[in-house]
């Protein structure tokens, strides 16, 4: 039936463009055989392959996979494996009896369905409750006001258009596409900005990124925190050294001198690894092989799957315990307040506050003292 629909579509295009080939060759693929083999291998009561093999090949546990299938109903298996391995559509012809064009159409519909059904939940911006939880984790780790870490990675583009090779090729000699992401300790990705050329560095990407749009446009919840008896009203990310000295970025200290600064650098660099670990996990789970028009949807689908897996397997992680705040045993120094109104005239003031290098320097000095008070004696 799928082949018949595709053939009818091709026939209609031929009438519109009579100089093109009349129709493609039809192959009887006996899809029932492919269905039975797939069912016996993975989904019957006693399948050929055990659960750990399913987890390795589909990048997620079977219950989570079946939850997605229940929502999408059809065409899930081929598309998920295409995302997992980054292989061409005709790879699945012999096994699942799906031709290349049908597999590509299946993947396009699949990604659209995943984004429509799960995007609002798994690509969401942090809610006030999410933000409070992230701030609590940051405070326990010695960084009040810290919500996540931010960085960029270069994702290799396997089947790039030849004419674009120079535009997307960086120092490695291979075309890449840049992914800017914000990730928390549990590896949940809260922000993903994808699609820029691999020739750009982190600062070039930041100039084009929407990462601060919610703050600048007044949609983000208000944050207030205290460090070393100084009050601040702008949360921040941990970054590496290439990022500018803004009040919203805290970098490590190169060549630290003295025990206080050395401890701060050690703690900052350890916490900043969250986003790098998220990059490693995301890249190990999924491969990108498609054209530029579809690659954005595919990346959003991969991030949704990544966050669904994080939520599903979070119980197996060792995470920072914030029970002292949740139970009321200890008072928070970082608090979130829902924004009820916004004055458009404040946009320039907020922008200047984001870029404030003097506030950055004072906050960094306060964090050095705070980390030393919290962990200095324990490390002696």
C-alpha cells in the first residue's frame, strides 16, 4: 500500500514534468517476512535478543520504546534505527523490507510526529520549578546562582553537499555542524542551537544564539541569590575560557595561584564537565547522515530521545542530593520568583546587566570565597 501511494505520487509528478523518467522499478519486498523477523528478534514473549541487546541497538530500554510506539502507532522501528546508526535508507531493505525512498519518508514523518507529540515536554525551557531545582543543585556544589554549563561541539556531517565542504570544514579537515547546548548534572539538555557552519568558534555561535532571548525579552523567571553577603539577580552558566567575561558566565582560572584559587578552579572544571558528558552520550547514541533541510528536525528528535532516556534512567545516576532544601532543614540562598509583568523599556538595562564585566569579576571573587568556605577544610 505504501509503495502504491508513492508510485501514484511519482506518476503525478511525471505528468507535471514529462521529460523526467516515467516511473521507478517496483520490487515486491514481502514485508510480512520482515515484520515477522523483527517481531521474533525483539518483541515476542521470548525474543531472540535479550533486553540489554535491545538497549544497545535502539539506544533506549524497551518500555520507553514501546511508550513512543504507542503514541506514534506506526513506522517507528526503521526510523529509530536510522537515527541510532546514521545509515542510509536502503540499509533496511533486506531486513525490514523497506526501500530507500519509503525509509526516508518514514523518517521524515517519524521526526515530525516525535516533535509534535513530545517536543513541548522534552524541549521545554526550564519552568520555575525546574529552575529552582537546578539552582539547588548548583548551591550544593558550591556555586549559588549556577543553573547549568554551556559549550559547543562539532558534529561530523557524513553526507554533506560537496559544494559546501569548505564552508563547513574546520581544522580536522572534515565538514562539521556546530551544536551549542546547555546541560545540567543529570545530562538533561535544556537548550540546543544547531546548524551553524563548523568554521565558527564558540563566540561566533554565541553571537547568533537565542540562549539569552528569554531573559532579554522578559519571559524568564526572576532569580535572586546571595554569595559572600552580596546579592545578585542574574543566574549564570559555567563555561570554558573562550567565553566573554559577562555576569552570566563564570569560567575557571588559568594558572591558579594559592589554595583558594586552585580549589575554585578544580570545582568549576569538574562541574563544567556536565555539558561535555552530555555531548559524549548524545553523540554515542545517534548519528547524523541527512541533508541540511531535514537535519534540524532530526537533531531536535535526537535531543527529545536523549532527554526521554535521561528521565527514564535517572534513578541509576549518582546525583547531588538537595534534600536539605526540599525538607526545609536548610535555607536556600538562591530563589526563583515567577515574572508577572515586564516593562519593554527595561530591555536595554537587562542587556547591559547580562554583559556587565564588573559584576562578573565581583561574582567570581565571591564564588572563590564561597567554595573555599564550603570545601576548603574538607580537602585539607
